[in-house]
C-alpha cells in the first residue's frame, strides 16, 4: 500500500496523464528551489524526459552569455573531434551539435566566437575512434547537464535540458 503522501491522483499535474513536457516543466520548477545537492538528480530526470525544443532566453543575463560562449567554443571543438573520429572510421552524427552551435551563435549575436581552424587532442587511431567519438558526445552532454544544474535562470535551464536530451 502506498502512503497517502506518495499517492498520485489523476488530477496531479505530474500524475499518470501528464505529458513528458509537463513533467520536465515541473522538474525545472522544482530545481529552482531545490537544495544544491538535489539539483543534479532533478536535472538528470528532466533530461531523460525532455522532448522537443525549448526557446533560448530572450534577454539573457551576462552570466548566461558567458556560459553560452564557453559552450559554443566547446561545441566547435566537439564537432571538429567528431569529424576526425569519423575520418578514422567512427560512426558519428554531428547534426545535433551543429544545431546547438547555430542556436548559441544566434543567442550571442555579434559577440559569438568562431570555430578555430584546428584543435589539439590525442587523436584516435582506427581501433579506438568510436570510443573517442562517444567520449566527445558524453562530454558535451555532461557540460550541458552541469550548466543546467548550476544556472539560476529557468529559461536557460530549460534550453540546456532540452539540448542535452538531444545528444
């Protein structure tokens, strides 16, 4: 038997008839007031449920712009690394990363950095190219998740969560 405090009613916005996006919105709202140590769990649950798209903040604060610049620079490096991994035989999909760079560039406008012509890394040989590509994608996902955990801007958090879910 479920205790009364844990029972989910049909009228509960996060009950059985709730859409995944309603649940994501509720998790984002909960993360705003959650203790810092609880945010990673709420964010990971929201990422697991997120579908579709969330808009970028219309009037981003300086903190969001700084973080967006860092994320954009990292995504450029990720795409470059994925291209190298693909040249070594890995199966990669850069489409979601390219969409991410486009959105971040639009958010930053004229201040958006451009991709470097080359990046340095310990490039894979043909035998470990797929593992290298998988690590790049996971690192990108982890950066978005970490940013969603630490931001105080709910609209930015929502965009970060939806973007991480696409990777």
